[in-house]
C-alpha cells in the first residue's frame, strides 16, 4: 500500500510540471520564424528546343510557311515585319487558333536582352504554342 | 454559485497537448523549409517575368541550374566557372545521367543574348537540345 501511495504521488508531480515557460519559448520561436521567413517567388520554366548541328545545316531549306520571330535589341519582327509586343501577342493568338503545334522559330540577335526573349516565350506559352525553337544570329 | 465554481474548474483544466503538438509541427515545418530553396538560387540575378509560363511543380533531382549574370558570368550553385569548365561539368552530367538531364538557364533580364547563347551552345555540343529558361511566374508579396 505504501508503494502504491508513492507511485500516486509521483504521478501527481509529473502532471504539475509548469507548461507556461515552454509555451512562451515555443511562441517566441514561432514568431521569430514567421518574421524572418522570406517568401519565395513562384518559378516558371519555359521549355525551348535548340536545333542540333545537323538541322542547322538544313536551315537554308526552311519551309516558307514557318513562323519566324526575330528579336533585336530594340524591337521585334515576325516574318520580316516589324511588330510591337502587343501586336505580336494578338498575332500569336491567331496563329495558335490555326495550329497550336506549329513550330515557331525564334531568332535572337547577339545584343538583344534576355528579358525580351523571355517575354516572347511567355507570349507563346500564353497562346498555347509549344514547339519553340531558339536560334541565335549575329 | 455552485454552477460558477464548476465552470471555473473546467477552464483551468484545458488540454494544452494538441496546441503544443500543432505549434511544434509548425516549427518543424518552418525549420525544414526555410533554407532549402534559398541555398540553390542566387538572389543577385533578377529574373524576367513570365506570368503564363509553366509553374515548376516537380523537381527532377538531376536538374542542372545554370546562373548567367548580367555580365555573362556562368555559375552553378554559386560556383563561378569558365565556359571550358562548364563544358566539362555538362559533359560529366551527360555521361552520368544521359541526354535527358534537364538544364535550366537562369539568365538575368539584362544579360545579352550572346552570353545566353554561349551557355546554350555548350549544352548543344554535349547533346542537350532541350533547354528551359527560368523566370518568375508570380512575385512574392514583399518588395526586395
């Protein structure tokens, strides 16, 4: 009986451990992490194909109906016609309505900023055009 | 009076265990997620926006992420390397994992295409023709 009493007493002691300091520290930690966490941008990946060396040789025989977008450091051209960004977007929408699987050849000049290429690729993604090929020119 | 006493006794006996469990779960979540993505990416590279691009959902563990800053410097995971070293790295990656290794080029929005082209040409020369460009789909709420 004496042993039982002792056990009961020790059980009571465990139940009476003060939880307040632990909860305080846990909340401090939680607030610290909430304040210091840096939200991460949602990333996107734009897939393109790079022509293989063999297909580069065949470029002289490109079919005439191929859509060719040229990116300069100052502007854009679609099939040798100057266009604005908004104009290109509407043209790409129309092209995607005709055939979303057609290959779009994107030609970039050496000094064009990378942002412009990403903008064009984003427009193609918006229109639903997936077959994109990036070619570099001088 | 008797009823009031019973109520106050109930309040004192609130079970704290589930709350502590949840708080610990949250702490473990924050500790695990806080550093993982920061280490991979170079914050100095300002990516272009692509709100309609395909969001990155599943990460292939073989993915090679190449950073190209506005001056055309090539780096992988903060390790700056010359084009020749980069070619060797890519050749090793292809030899080890095959020609399906995903390559993501994270180019600064100011980077000239000739510098991006150099990276793409090296990838093509080792047999990687499918390339991804990294961009920001949705900017995080805070201004950096």
